[in-house]
C-alpha cells in the first residue's frame, strides 16, 4: 500500500506540471521541484555553469568536498560540493586528448615544475623548500598533471616517455616520496616520483584496461588477461599474491571495468560474468563469485553494506557485502546515485529510462520512481548521502531528502 501511494503521488506531481498555460521558468525542461518533493526529495542547491560555445559537460567526479566537472573540451570546473559555490576552471588538455579520472592528494609537497626537458627538472634545494598543498592529480595518454586544489593552477606537469591508456593511483611511500602509479600501454606499471618525474620502480603488469589501485602501501592491478595482482610497494616492489595462486580464485576473462579496494577487500567485476571478492592481504576468496548472466563491463560500486553491479544484457545486482548473497536484482538498473539513511537505508538508483528509482537497500522494495527530466550526466555514488546530476548544457544540481540535515564535508568523505 505504501509503495502504490508514493508512486501515485509522484505520477500526480508529474501530471500537474503539465497542466495550465505554458510559462517559461527556472525549472523549464527539468524535473520540477514538486516532482522531487512527492518522493521526499528536494533541490539542495543548483548552479548554471558558464560553458563555451558548443561545449558540453561530459563527466562528474567527487573528491572530498569538491565536485569536478569535465567538459568535452577537456575543461575542468571545480565547485564546492556542499554549497554549490564556484571555485575555479582550468583547461587540462586539448579537446582531442583523452583525460582520465582525477585523484585528490592532501598536503603533498611538490616544487613548481612545468617542463619536459631534463635540464628543467627541480633542484634538490627546490624539492627541500617545497611547501605542502592539497592537490588534484590526473593523467592523459602522455602527461601527468598536478594542480593546486584551491586555485586550479598547474604546479607540476610531467611528460611521460611512454603512452598509457588508463588513469593512475597516488600514495606517499614509506620514505615520504609522493608516487604516482601509472601503467604503460606495453604492460609495465611505473612508480613516478612527482618531485622529479623519474621512475623509482616498475612492476610487470601485462596489458590493462582499468586504472590500478593503491591502498595502504599495496598496489593492485587487474590485467586484460584476467589476473589480479597485489604488490607491496611502500618501500620497494615485493609481490604479495596473484588471483592465479592455488589458494586464491582464478578469473577466466579480461577485467575492463574499474574494481574497488578498501580495508574490507578487493571487489572485481570480470567479463566472465562473475563478480569476485578477495581478501586484500592474501588473495583468498571472501565469498563465492556472484554468477551473472552477462559480462561485467561497468565499474563495481561498493557501499557500506552492499556491493552493486550491473551486468550487460542481464540486470543490476545488489549483493550482500558480508557473505556475497544476492539481496535483489533490477533488470532496468543502471547505476547507484546515492544510498541515504533518512528513513531507513534507501538506494537511489538510475534506470535505463532515466528514471530515479528509490528502493529499500535490504529487500529492493520500490518506494518511489520519478523521471530525471533534463539531466544526462550523473555522479556514480554508493557512499555519500547526496545525488549530483547535470545537464550537458551546464546545469548542475545537488539533490537531498527534504528532512536532511545540512551537508558537511565529513558526509562526503565517508
């Protein structure tokens, strides 16, 4: 009864928007505030960003309390994610260059160095006197770029002497060296000292199609051959385990979608139709692989209690993080936009028809559904209690429950 009533309210709200004379307003062409209200949601903030002629928003990234928008002309726009306040804009590459996902780094000390030749490398004195700052780090096919997170100004640009086809990972090693890990197209993972641009170690990885992950001094790389490797790199490369080890679990197809690692384990989507979970320290299976009916070519999403995975030509799966059992499935599911705990744990899920489905996390019972009219770009998010959506033309919206408390940076860093 509750589900039917809520769905009816949303339907009536949508119908009401179309009644009466047509008057152009602030929300013309977008999901109306009253449509969100019928599902217990509200526009927490929204902003129309200034785009160049024919420029469009392409991707959204959340790093701490900053929301980054990357356009199809490779311009990066930074916005305060809690208040919708403009921070800065910076063109990070030419429009035809490929730009990979950015990474945030706190209090990293790097000398200002924008150069390609060895003669322009920072001196030892420049390195010693460098002051720490919060950074945004990313790479293209040919360069590593480091920007000041507060101003958007470039601090370091390192021209790679090899091509890469994935994003990278960052960590500070046991000696205090800021290291950016990136895999070459020929299949070697390099640890690059961001202070000098020099490689300080390298690990054979094989061809990869998804970014490596660095967590607690351990480098995880998933290869196109379907092998996950873990290497301790905090004080120099030392192999830990491979998914082909006898007490691990072998995969039987390439890994091409982003995998996820935290203290709870490694969660890996594979094109052999299976979702794998490994102990991050020894590689043993955490639970039997979840068998789907289609290849897994979409990034896994890991929340506090549930692992979410879409399978091509099949459906969307919600899997219990503790034991690997399937909680529920949704054939039309596309990606999780938020998991909120205002009235119990509720998953806010985008479907293939651009509708927002609100379902109970434990059971998949549908609470409400509403069309996300006007929005085409979304932030995949299974942790922060907030939805970020954008139109390609430049409107960015932050959506939260009506009863939600004020949004804080701590909420976005869960």
